[in-house]
C-alpha cells in the first residue's frame, strides 16, 4: 500500500541534502514544507483547488522492478539504477541520443545545446537498448536529447530499438527537421517509428518567441502534416508557463481536434524548474494539476470537463491526470468515460498491472490508427479505461449519441487523449512520488534514473545525475 503521502522526504533546493518534509493542506491548497538546517525553510504549493488534494488518490500495491542495477547504500534518491527500494517498474524509458540541438530555447529541461561531447555511437545505443530490455522488457521507448533529429542515423537507431524487441518507439522533437525533410521522416517511418512527441507550446508565435527564441508555429504545423502524410502518430506537448501561454490551453486542444486523427494526444507539462528556465520568481509562476484541469474546462466552454479527468494507474497519483475523448465531426467531443468517482477507484491495484496497462494504452493510443480503420472497417471499441487500469464504472463509456456502427468506426480512429504530467524540481520534489516513478532515463553508464531526478537542478545549477 502507499505510505502516508503527507509525511515524506525531500531535498534542500540549495545543497540537495535529503531532509524531512510534509504536505500541509490549508484552504484547499496543498503545500510541501521542509527545513534545511543550513539553508532554512522552504514552502512550495503542489496542489491548488478542486479536485481537492485529499480526494485525488489512487492506492497501489508496490513492487520492486524485476531487475535492479544498483544496491541500497545511501538511500533514496542517491542509489538510482534502479535500486530495490523503488516501487514501480519502467513504463517508458528515455534514451538520449545526443546533447546537440538546433534551437537554444530559453526553457529546456535538458539544458541542451551546451555540450561538445560526441554523440553516443550506434553500438553504445544498442547496448543501452539491451540494458533497457533487461530491466524493463516491453517498455515503451522515447528517443530524446538534445534534439534527436540532428542525427542523420536516427532511422538506424529506431531500427536498432525495434531489433532489440521494443514495439513502440517515439522521438521527442521540436519538429524542425521533420517539417522540411520528407525523405528523413519516411526513413523514420520505414525503420519502425510509431510516434512523435512534438514540442507544441501554443498557436501564437509570440509564445514561441518567449519560450523557444523565435517564430515556430508554421514549422510546427508543417511537422504535424508530415507525420499525417507518413502515418506517424503525433502527441502535442506544451510546456505551460503562467503569464506566457496558460491562456492558450483551449486553443491547443482545438488545434489538436482540427488535426485528428493525426494528433493522438495533448500532453501538458507545467513548467518545472530544472535545466534551463526563467527566473523561478514567486510561486505564482507555478501551475498545478487541478489548475490545468479547471483551465481546460473554462477555455473550452465546458466541452472538456475537469470532472472527467482521473488519477493514473501507473505512476503516483500526484504526478498526472488523464482522460479520453471522441472527436466528433462538427468540432465537438464526447467523453469516453463517465465522471470520475473517487470512491470507485479506492481498491488498490498492483503496480505491475498498472504498468502493463499503461504501456499497452500508450502504444495503442499514441500510434497512428491503422489504414483499414480510417476507411471505416468496424471493430471493437477501445474501452477508455486501459491507462487507468481500474476496470470500474468510471472507465465505462457513456451511451453514444450516434449510431453504434458510426460510434465504433469513429472511436477506432478519432480518440483523443488529454493528459498532464507534473514533473518535480528541487523545490517540490517528494521522495514518495519518486519511488513510484515509471518514466526513467537510461544514463550513459546504463543505469535507470527517474526522469525528475535525472534532470533535477539545484538553485546553483548542481545536479544529482545528469552528466
């Protein structure tokens, strides 16, 4: 079972020493409070408003990963490899194939573009795939960086991943090369690429000038069209920064609907303060998960409702939310799950079952639909509850407002998932959440490290894991 999540441990954001922490809820705002003997008190909001912090739970029965590459010596978070104290196997494994980048974004989790270190060779990456398969067989793979498309041999890397046994491989990209190089995107498709995780911060170039350094919207849309032509699924991935693009959440969702079924998902990421970022400033520059849910509902005039989102079945409940919708003709959506009922998800689920369902769900939903489905050949409807893994009434689809045959045909191609992931930084890191992490980065020495810890940066720029 999950530990008491209000009592936890964290790190000092200045010296990265492990310190006790607790989550205190006042007036429907949850704050992580901690004290470093050297650097004093810190308090960071992690949850603001409805749905309430106390109700947002998803109990799990933890289980260590099947293979661990390190032993427990210093204790979490200093033994990652993963160590036997971890409570969830890998769901997604990131492999960074370069630290080079063709942009110099003011906001960058990996602080890319500063390294002169050579890219890992294809043989080194093959060894990473072997280690990933040993520790997390059947996991989904995301090739990242840096900007992976600066490598001319990226199709060979994708093929090597497929040869290693991984059936779902995705690239994390700014989209610039795939927008203009049709031969390159075709080579990626032929090699077995299933999905593009596309940096997409809004539908206004003013946003890109602030977050990415220049106008990019036209190239982003061209990248989506290139993927559409080559039958590669697209996940739009906005980094949300209050005061810059939080007003454009609804516009991003509407653009995703315009490009359905090429766009398979919108995956929001509220800004975390690691890597390269604007001055942290005050806590008004943070955006918590319930604030995103409510903004989604408000900015789409209630078309996407906050009450349809629910906690994850794989990672810690405080890390994310998700829901599935059917994009209908005429610019409307139909939720593919009933209103979330917090009492119905109270039965603990096994960690390995949640991971297996999340792996299967992502691979199916984030890939492009089969050609035979787009022309309307009917088949069974995806039940919309796979990622959650609860199997209870909040995962059941409501009665469709169209004929059953039309609903089945449409659901096989035009399902849009909407989700958000709240990564942790040195100010709000919660080691209870870290131990439940299922998104892991393969380090150059072939250890697995939770994404947040790998990228975590102190106030002075010191790191725990990233070279």
